[in-house]
C-alpha cells in the first residue's frame, strides 16, 4: 500500500499562512534545495482519501515440500490360506530356526555364543509379537470396514424401501392413471393379421423360388455355348485374336470397314431405338428389313418359357445378342 500523505489540521492553516510570498518560501523551505511542496487536496475517489493501517506481516510458517515418493506398503498377510499361515505356531520356528547345538541342548561354548543365542531368541519373540499384533490389527481393520459397509448397505436398503415422503407427494406433478398403465394390450385382430402375413410371406417365397428356377433353366439352356475344356478355349482364342477378326465378322452384316468392336457390333442399344424397332420406324437397315416372323418367334419363345416354367434361349437373331 502506498504511504499516506500527512495533512495539517484546519485550525493551523490560518496561523501558519504568512502575510507575504517571500515569507511563505522562507518559513516552509528555508534550507531546502528542492522545489517547495504545497498541500494538495485528495479527492474522495482516490485510494489515499482514507488512511488505513498496514496489516501486520503473516506469521505462517510454510513447511518445505516433501520430495520423493514413499514405497508401496508390502502386503504382509497374503490372500493364500486367508493370510493366516503366518500366525500358526510353527511359523516363527521355521522362519528363524534354532541352531543344531541349541536343539541338541548343548551349552554355549563362550560368552559371545551365549550373547548370540540371547539375541536370536529376542528376535524370535519380537517377530512373533509383531506378527500377532499386525494380525490383530488387520482383523480389526477388516471388521471395521465390513461393519461400515454393512451399515451403509442397510441404510441404502431402508432408504429404498421407505415410503414416499409427504413433501415429495405434495410437490409431485399430476400423473393420470392411464399414464401409469404400461401393460401392452394384445391386438384383437392379431390372428387375422397373422394369417394375412403368412399369405404375403408365402407369395414372396413363391416368387423368389420361381425366379431362381427361371435363372437355373436359363443357365441350363445357355450352357450349350459355354467353354468347358482347354481345347475349346484355345480354339476360341485363335478365332477371336486375329488381325482381321472384326473385318471378317463385319462382312456378315455388310460392314466392310469394321476395325473395332463398335464397328462390328454397333453401339449399345438405346430405349429410343427399341421403340423404333417395335413400331417399324427404325433407320437401321437390319432392323428395318427384319420381318415380323423374327419378332413373332422371339415373342413365342418368351411366352413358351413363361408357360413351361423355364426360360428358353432367344437365339442370336436379336442384335443385342450378336457377339
């Protein structure tokens, strides 16, 4: 906090003001070399307007930080055998066994040997007393923790089974009786709906079965042109992969300058060309001069396939199947 500026009382102002300017400078700063400092009025918004005493220094003594990490306490009583194997009568004798001379009942040969026997016996007693005390402490701690857990369990059980408090009853929102009824009512027409669903499912299964049979029949009919041996594959490769294959194939349809698959087979058929072929207004020479017998044959095969339950090959008469 900045130091406060001392102010003179109002009664001394009139007596301390000299009559002339020279007397003011002489009375206030006679032997000073710095500029004289006049009384300055401190406004109320200044923090120095009210003088407050400085607070005393704190006497708190801060402890130095503890460096390092303490090791994890070792588990003395293991979970094996419930941890009680160390409190058995023979544990101390097995841990700190006596010497052969002491077991045989021989007297110590010197004062040093007697002192060593005394120290060993003292260590045995200290070990037994320490293990017994630690075991009792462990049992007490576990019993206390178990009792505390059981107490909390009983408290929670009582709180869960306790009736609703009046303040909760009075402040609870209104819930209608129909809202609390969560029982699912069976549809009275569920049997009729079940029968309808069975009929729809059977129809779908029948359609899928017919579609699969149709696909198998078509596969069986078309399998006559499949390549099933290496000789047929080699023959087909030698036939197709030739330099003049497209020209030779295009001459069958009066195309003499065929150089690729598009020249030989033509572009993919469109919906417009199919409608034109059906109406007889196609500009393609093959489709224009095609007789109605070809279209009738194709339709008859389709109808026969539907009537017999299996698809029949349409043959290479259609332009779409020329390949």
